[in-house]
C-alpha cells in the first residue's frame, strides 16, 4: 500500500489496487467516530449509445433493488436502523454510491457493496419497476415542473457529440423499448471492479480494512473495458440560440452557457472556479451587485460550472421579472462576461476569491464523506490521491493575467449557447 497524508486534513491515506483492478483508498481519521464509504463507477450517460439512453441513471435505482445475498430493502434497513445514511447519484461521466455508518457496521456495508457489484438482481420485475419510477421522476423533475424542460434542452443545444448531447435521465422511448438483455449487458460491461474505485474513510484501521476489502472484493472478476473517450467540442461558427415554451411558468427565463475546460485542463479549471466566485460568489460579486442592487430586473439567478471529463459548460440561469425585455436582460448579463474577458479582474478580487476557495477546499477535506467522494474521483481520473491539495497549490499560483487569458479564451460568441424559455 502506498501511504500518503493530507497536509491540511486529519487523514492518513493508503491507496492500492486489487488484482482485479479495483482502485482502493483507505483513509484513517483518528478523530472520527464514523466511517464513510463511496464506490464510484466510471460510467455515466456519456457511455450510452443512441437508442439506449437513460441506462446509467436507471442503474442508480436498480442498485438498490437487491442482489443475490442481500434481498430488496435490506441495504436501506440495515443502514437506517443504525442511524446511517446512503444514496447514489449519476452524472454524465460517472455514478457514485455512498454510505455513512457507525464503525461497527462497516463489515456488513462492504459485504453488501461487493454483492451488488457481482450479483445484482437484474431481472424483469426489477427493471420494469424502475422503468416506471424513472419515467415518473422525469415527469415530476423536468416535464411537469416549472423551468424543468430547460435542463433537458440546454445540452442538446450546447453539444454536438452525442455523449453529452442527451440528458442523463434519458429518452422515454429508449427506456420503454430497452430489453432485459440490454440492461444485463450494461451491468456486465461497467459494474465491474476494474471500472470502479472504492474509498473507506474515517474511524478505521487500514491494515484491518485491507483484509476486509480483499475478503469481499478480490474474487470479483475483471472484464476487458472499452477505452474511455474524452469528448471535446469544437468552437461554433456563431452563437447558438433556441426558444422553448413552458406551460408551467409565469415569468420568462434564459439559460446562457459558455464552453468551459474539462477535468484534465487543470489550470483552466481552477481559473474558471475563480471566475465563478468573482461573478457570483457572494454579496460583493459583480453580478450580484449589478442585478440585486442596481438593476432589480430578476426573480432569481445563478451561475455555476457544470463539469465534465471533456468539454464542460459555464452556465448562467436567470428568471426575469419582465421589467425589461428578455433580450435586453440577456445582453446585460453578457456585458459582465465580455467585460471580464476584455478588462480582466483586479488583484483584490483575485485575493478574495482565492481566500474563499481555499477555505472551501480545506473544509471539504475535513469531512469523511466529502473526502470519500473526492478521493474516489481523484484516483479514478488522475491516479493521484493528493490531487485535491494540488488544486490548492494551483489556486494560490493563479494570477490576474492568467484569469484574463482564460476569460478571453472562453467568454466568446463562438462558445456561447442561449436557450430562452417563454410562458406558453
């Protein structure tokens, strides 16, 4: 086992790989009374093919439907009875399953995680049940929810490659038409040890935990994996625009998004986080001051970077109160992006953003579950258990010139998509 230690957190790490390719990180935290577990599978909606969308997200549901030796409901009952918590989530690039439990329960949790990795109950009954659940979730979360459809449409507009162009939740016709063998193939291809990373963080003894991991996971067979593609988008010929109607809204809205750097563009990714803070990171940020103080033309707004392995999206969502036209409001927001691209930022803005981001990074490195999620991501995609601390080094090395260079690279018309949402 390779031993590492965070400089800024209470963790001593031991990371290694099983014979079957499962990447493992054990994190000792002597101050903790509980344990966090996270299993990350390198499969999200970007792995799906045309006509077979929605599988990654549907498997997030199926993974709680029981396995050969853990009947349906037992996973939930076991953890909730001890006061623990669990859940899962799906992104375009990966799917994660996590638990936080008292330390006496860790052996049982690892047994259950291993059993669903090798013996998940992928049968007609479970698949049919979860198809219904997912289709209803799509109605409630997107189709019949105010402004919900905008989150299904935006990626279709902003991307050309199919991997990121379709929604995580999938197309109704694909989900309905999918056969049991399609789901079994997906499970057998992606829910395998050499496509996963496991973190066990908190009140553990690394030597004892290594034995438990070996006992539960080492006999699961690896498979031959398809090469992981990194999907990068070309810049556009001009701004992409689309308008949709929504029966469930009173006020018009828009979502504008610029192409932004992916995971592996290390420095650019940090610079984007700084720009996010300067534009929308608190009461003194540029857009907050402009639209909540000087120009009260909005009901709601938010800015965030939607990250991917490949080309990501820097997004700005705004609901108008109709005091000005939607086109005018779009232009007023774009002014701030183009201004920062042309003029850059001040040293004081950079100092404040660095201080806030460093504080956020450090706080995240002191909570078992956050650390478990972060390190499974970092050993899967960077093969580096200490990547989070290197992010802090990159952050502190950022300059106003670098930020201006990046803003002028990404905040341009040829990377911009605008989706307007109008009351029907």
